[in-house]
C-alpha cells in the first residue's frame, strides 16, 4: 500500500485502500500498523483533522482491528 507523508508529531505516513477498507499508518517511532474495516469517511476525517495524532488516538486506535507489519 502506498503511504503519503503527513504533518504530525506522532504519525509519519498514512495510506488507505478503499476496496479493503484498510488504513496503514507508519509512526515516527518506526512501527507500521494496519487497521481494518475503517470506512472511507474515517480516513478522510483523519487526514483533514487539525491534529492527526489526537484524532487517531480518539477515533481509530482501539476502535478497529489492527495488525503490526
């Protein structure tokens, strides 16, 4: 999955596959995780949030199944 760099103190890159509803996040500490069953509107909300890290922690982390790559 192709990821795009983002401006965030916690997230480095974010990618999304709308067909699989899979969000992929590379963190600044180096870990890469995939989050499953994430609707497209949640991805749009994430990338347009004032604080990507705050939105991610409040709305995605712990709300969707995840796997570390």
